[in-house]
C-alpha cells in the first residue's frame, strides 16, 4: 500500500487537488485506490456546497496518473506528464458524492498504450455501489518532464 505522501510525488496535483489518499494495490496493468476527501467542505471541486458526480471523472483521470507514475518509477524513468483528451462511455450512477459516508474507491486498467498516448477504463465505487465508470484517453507530453518534482510529473 502507498500513502498520500507517495502519491504526491507521482502527480502534478498538489494539496487538495491531489484527490487520492491511498494506493491499495497495483500491477503493470491496473491500480486500486482509496479516498476520504469527498466529504471535506473545503474540497477544491465543490460548488454550492456540493461535490457532484461529474468530478468522479477527475478522480478517474488522477487514478491513471498515479498508475502511470508508479509504472515509470518501476522502470527507473521519469514520470511523463499527460493531458486528458477524451472521456468515453462515462456513466454516472449518482448525482453527488459529498453525502457518502466512508471511503470511495477506484480501479483503473490500461486498455491500450503507445509512446505518446494511453487509454484506461476506470470504475469508482462506494462499498458495493458503482458511482461512475468509463474510459479516458491521455496524450503524453515527454518534452514537458520537469524537475520541480525531481523529474516525476504526470
């Protein structure tokens, strides 16, 4: 299991915009994560006092970023930043998530990858209830690797 401090070294999202608190499992093809911040009144994605389900797409995208960072670190390379370019087949099964007790969890799985792009599927749950699911595509930007995170950006 990896803690939030480890996750912060793998993604450009810092402070409250780093949405995941723990990596509970991962392999070369997939990752499982957990977050508790969806109930935080100071959550940076809240509006009108609510955190809407559409923001689960950002949770999914950040799950991809954490996985990409872990894979790069395992290979001994720098984390390559990416830009979310497409969401497909997204299904939101709730209207909001700020009223859910306990943790939300996600799984993300690599579907396809090339030197400059990746596609993942993601699923976000609360207990046995599916909150959101879909696919996302990222264009990688290898020329944007910075050293402000010791060469580890996504």
